[in-house]
C-alpha cells in the first residue's frame, strides 16, 4: 500500500521533468527566433574612405588603361596538300598608344615572325595594324592603326635616368589574355642586361618585382605620377610565369629609338665610323690588353675627321696595331660590345671624348658623332 503523499510528489517530479525538457528544447528555438531572418543579407558596415595610396593606384589605372592596347598576332600558313594559304593565331601581347597618328609601341618579340596583327582598344574596338619598324636590339617595335573615330590619348612620357631602386611602379597589360590587368611593385634594380632574341645583349633594363607574365610583353610600366618609365619586355622564371623578377626597356631608350622607327622604319645608332670586331677583342686579350681595336676607319666619317688610325697588315703579313679605344667619356671600354652599347646611348651631333691607346701612350680624342646610316 502506497504511503500518503507519494502520488503528489510523483506528480510534482513528473511536472518538473517535463518543464526541464521544455526549457531545454525551447532555448535553441528561442535563439533561432532572436536571430536575423534566414536568407536575409547581413548588415553592411561602412568602411570609410579608401587609403590615400589606394586612391592613387586607382587613379593611375583609370587614367592610363585606355591608352594600353591588346595585340593578337597571326601567321600565314600553306596547307601541304592543297597549297591553300590561311591565317592562324600565333600569339598575344600588349602595347600602348604613342601619338595621335595611331602609332602603337610594343615589343619586337610580340610581332616577330607574324604576318598580321590586330590591335584591340579598351572600349572593344579592334583594328588591323601594319608594321612601321622594329629594333630587335632593344626589343621594340612600332605598329600603326587607322582608327575611324577618336582614339585614346597617348601616355604621358616620363624619364628613366633618375629612377631609384625602391620607388613604386605600376604595370598594365594583358597577361594570359586577361585584359587590362594592373600589377604593382617597385624598381628592384637598374641597368640590368639580358640576352635578346638574336643573342645580342639588351642592356640598361629596369628590373621590377611587379608581376609580369606572358601577355604583359609590350605593356606600359608607369611611375607614381602615371608617367611611362618603361616597356615591359621579359621575365626571369624557370616556370615561364612570374617569379618576382621582370624587366622593362627604359623610357629614355624608347624615346630615342621609337621616333627613328616612325621616321625611317629602322633604328641606327649615331655613327662613329670605326670598324671593330670581337675577333680583334680576342687578339687584345691574348696580348693582355682590353679595349676596342680599330680595324678600319670609314673615309669622311667622324673617326676619320678626328684622325683615328686603323690597324694595318705589314708587307710580311703581320698585323701592325693602330689605335685602341679604351674609354668613352672617361668610362672604360673592355670590348666592342661596350663601345656599341655606349654609342647607343648617344645622339647624332653629340661630342664625345675617346680615350685612345696609341703607340703605348694614352691620348684623348674629341669626336662629334654623325647620323647613323
């Protein structure tokens, strides 16, 4: 027989257990009820103004992007069996508007070997381009388009002689076909040299860590003022993609070479009028000397007017050493390549001082350079 009061206590315990269960199950439901409605956007928090450096970067890109172009090339092939000729896509690259006459600057390696090129502007317009001229020794080329409507403004031209390692740079191009891409970085080194497409060294290049990938070639490298300081030309990478080391042709070189390409279709450095050859350098090296052996002097040339003396062959067949050029404007020259590179930075009409070794005595000779031929 149950004791008195057992049943009421059982009822109370049961009710308490039910209440605990309801509360335990109800808390999550209460939390859900207090949450934001499911499927609704979260509240956006205002971030405020962009940082000053971000605003500068955006302004540089917006100002320059319309002047940068995309270039696709094609090659003419002939079917072996039918002998029918047709064009096939060859590659792609970048370039930029140079002047109001529709000239477009790019890399020589972008268009080399192509039979046609198509230039596409940022607004989607596309025009066939013709080759105006190329300078493989500087990996530069000029195309021209005939735009039927207003074309983008040319990029503002800066200088490269006063660049400093550490200053900011901005590269705009079309890497991997991803049009109008901006990458940023710094000038990481100056006066670099790399082998060109035909083996000759391309000197005086800007090195940057701004990401440069296939398709960026020919694009613009800008400074923080939005001015052109270089033409992106190559990368150093075992994989073929950006590895943090890219190179650009400095704008001072571009501004010297491109006008000649537009005017004559080719680039000719100023004329000294001296014949020299790496084999002459090798002979000097064997004799324990450095410099440039003057093998011949062009009649009527600046070198002839300055009285430079070439080497000659004696009656018994031996080589009689003439003048050896050992310096240009007090900068030592080790070989013919050094002389070629030094002359390439001068213009016709410039007066230069040559350090010349003559009869075992060093003398200085003044020469006024003539226009290249």
